[in-house]
C-alpha cells in the first residue's frame, strides 16, 4: 500500500473529503489529491500534519523499507543498536528475538512491545475484532501516549 493509498484509506475512514482534510491539515486540496494519486510525495512535515488531522500516528502513513531481506536485516540491526534487540535460538533451535536491557530506551521499548503483545493476544482470543486491532495499530503511539485503549469485549 502506498503512502497515498494510506492517506485515502484513513481519510475515508474518518469521513473527510479531500478538501476537509486539506483544511484540517493546513494544506491545499490539490496537495492532498496529488499525494493520494501518487503524483507528489509528501514531506515528513506534511505527513505529520496529515496524520495529526486524521488523529493517527505519522508512522501509520510512512512506508518503511522492507523491500528485501537485506533491508529487513538492517532494520533489525538498527533495533539491536538502539534498543538491545538480539536474536538467539531456543532449546529446539527455533530463532527468537529478545530485547535486552540497554537502559531507559530499551525498557520503554519492552513496555511498548508488551502492549502490542497484549493487544495481539486479545485479537487472537477474539476479545477484540480485527478492525479494533487494526485501529489500535493505526493510531500507535497516539493510543498509548494519550492513554486511549481499544474497546474490549468481555
């Protein structure tokens, strides 16, 4: 899914026209239209304005580079350097990923991964719907930073 596709998807989910989104984001209607069509590429600043207008995380709009296994591995290496992520094999030889304590940043990352694990488990246990799980993901980290939680079915 392209960045433009994501902008369109979240705009339509919010029920906004391109003009309404443009006004909320402080952009021109033609800019929003061209981003959605892929005719123009939004800057990081513009993506943040659009994300804020849609009340989602800018990361929900961004496209990480996962085109090749090599780029995925380099993303994992960056996580190793920044947050202490490392790989190991469990007793049965299956590769596992684990964060080790590298101070405040890695502990915060552990908390965030734990929140993800909890939400995914609720989805797997059918305590929340797929739509609720995907909504939680699209708003991340805004949902955690603002203390919002997905509606849970008990």
